[in-house]
């Protein structure tokens, strides 16, 4: 398992936090997600053989947010 921190813009409330959490948890290979609203980041623990950076980025963007780093 690997851990990656994604910097995400556009999150401002608990709904945003849940939307990003659920989007990332929906990516195959993602084991856990912790979203820090005040820091604008998501810490993702995942299996790199299954989950890709592109898949995680796409899931966040599909939920309506933007990955700006990570």
C-alpha cells in the first residue's frame, strides 16, 4: 500500500468533504481516504497496482473539484 496527499481546490463545506471522500473511495484499489477541509487536501491510502493517479484525479474532477497538486 502507498499513501498519497492530493491538494484539492473548491472544497468549502462538509458536503464537499463527503463528495470528495466518496469519489476517491469509489476508485478501485483505494483502501482509505481522509479529507482535511481546512488544509484543502485528501490523504489517500491505496494499492498502486490497482489505483492510478489518473483514476483518482478523474474521480475528484468528476465530483466537481480540481486536483491542484499531489
